[in-house]
């Protein structure tokens, strides 16, 4: 069974961290098998609060023996991951969305 996908749109920054944290935790809890895929293709801005949020969500999923997969990394997310050398931390291949 494929895990459900949650698309994050707009900013993944300090300005939305609290809102997105609740959304992520609710999506993880509601996933039928507990696994969740995050589509990051529509993330327009990404800062250290966004990094912390993704790290916390990954840790929360792992604590419940669940998987959190990150896919379709937007240019903003790719830049942040490359600057901070985070690709290995999350363990997901960096997959930019297809160009139009």
C-alpha cells in the first residue's frame, strides 16, 4: 500500500512552523499504515525553522516505527539541503520536481 502524500505549499519557515507542525503530526497520525510522504515541490521559502520542523517530524515518525519520506524537493529546499549538507540526514534521494 502506498503511503499518503502531504504536499506543503508556500513557505516552510518560522512564520508557518507551528501551523505546519500540527498539520504534519495530524497527517502522520491519520496515515493508515503510519507512513507519510511529503511532497516539497511547492515550497517557495525554506529556513532553519523549516529544517528543524522536518527533522522533528522525521524523529517523531521514527519513534513510532514509521517512515517519513521527502520527495520532489523544490529549488529552495534543495538549496537549503545543499548548504547545510542535510541529504544524508534524511536518507531520501534529492528529487527535484519535473520542470514544466
